C-alpha cells in the first residue's frame, strides 16, 4: 500500500515538474494577462477522469456510469468558476452584483478545483434523486497531506462539505453550510480513494439535515462519519 502510494507520488511529482516547465515556458513567451469578465470562461467539466486518476477511482467511476444508464443515477458535472452558482438566490443574497459579474471576482474559482490534476482534490459526485442521496468518489492528492503520509483532516472536512453541499443543493437550491459535525475514525492514507455516501435525512422548512459515511473502496474501512445542517438562503435577507 505504502509502496504504491510512493510510486504514485513519484509519478505525480514528475508530471508536475513537466507541467511547471511548460507553464514557465509559455509564461516566458506570452505577456502576463488576467481573465477579464468580458472574456468567455471555458466551462470545462472537471468531474471526469484524467490521467492522475488511480485504477480504483476509474473502476468506481465506470461502475457508477453504468448505474446512470437506466436513469436512476446521474453524474453531476463540475466547473471551476461561477457557472455553478448562477442561482438568482445567490446573486441577491451575496455580494454586490457588480462584484459577482465584474472583474473583481474574475479570478475566483472553486477551492476544490484550484489544484493541478492529481495534486489536490480529484472527485466526481453521483446523485440518486429518488433516494435523495449522493455518492462522492474522491482521491486526495499529495498537496492535501496532514500527518506525514496521511490526508489532512481539513481536506476530508472540505470534501464532506462539498458532498453534503451537493446533496442539499439538489433538494434545496441555494444553500449554505450552517453546521458540520465530523467523527474521524481512522486516518486516511494519502492518494487513496474514498467513497462518501451522503443522504438527505430531513427537510424542515429552510433546514436540510444531511449525514454521510466515508469508506474505503472495498467499503470495509469506515474512515469518518458526519452530519450536517444546511440552510436554504432567504432571498429577502442579505449576507451582510
Ligand atoms: C453551497 C452550496 C451551493 C449551492 C448552489 C447551487 C447549486 C450548486 C450546485 C452544487 C454545489 C456543489 C458544491 C458545493 C460546494 C461547496 C460547499 C461549500 C459550502 C460552504 O462553504 S458555505 C460557507 C460556510 N458557511 C457559512 O459561511 C454560513 C454562515 N452563516 C450564515 O450565513 C447564516 O447563518 C445562514 C445563511 C446559514 C442562516 O442564516 P439565516 O438568517 O438565513 O437563517 P436563520 O439564522 O434565521 O436560521 C434559519 C433556521 O436555521 C437554524 N440555524 C441556523 N444556523 C444554525 C446552526 N448553526 N445550528 C442549528 N440551527 C441553525 C435557525 O435556528 C433557524 O431555525 P428555526 O427556523 O427553526 O428558528
């Protein structure tokens, strides 16, 4: 297990070296530029396999894609930029609309999608609408280390929040995390693949109660359990 993780890390470092070299080269050739709001952002879907995905992650991805064929499950696409958050509720609740639409946030991107392939959060979420549950397949890369060789608890919490956020947003629309409660039961080896099973337990007015368990690929190891409370944003209120 440790050997395969080390080999994985080594190939990721090699990949990173090549990418950084290429990035430096292109930076040398091109004048520095920012993405302006008038430019069309490329809405790439990041919840698809890339070369950094391990065999386990690809295998699970294929299994869930098969489950999507009869329509009981669906894969949730994921983009980096604000296209995920175009909900009117968000616009009115949050910031000055000029900031959201304008140059101020042109460089903003989803925290979990801000790493180069394989170095941070690699994940895809599948939704089962009838059962009000989601499954998140997650591979935590080497930049997410906490205790040497293991995934940082904050990275696990982040992914639980993302998995919960999706599960809650499907039923509730524009929601925000009000409470997260996590029990970390076993340390997670870096570069391993986790399966986060989330479900919506209760919807009570604007409150959405969710819970999850975080398991190994073979489901035998229970790494964490968590509950969360999400609140549907009230468009009549503002965030400030
Ligand atoms: C975020 C999801 C995006 C969804 C967008 C849509 C589609 C996108 C699709 C997928 C999304 C995919 C992934 C999502 C990715 C990442 C998730 C990141 C999520 C975050 O990173 S998010 C940042 C951290 N999060 C905050 O920064 C919240 C700060 N906070 C507040 O902004 C307010 O606090 C707020 C808005 C939560 C509520 O404020 P409010 O004024 O609207 O509501 P109010 O206070 O009246 O509470 C109403 C009822 O909830 C009860 N209640 C409230 N809080 C409670 C608590 N903690 N414990 C127990 N009960 C609580 C009250 O007691 C009352 O209960 P009752 O009605 O029974 O009296």
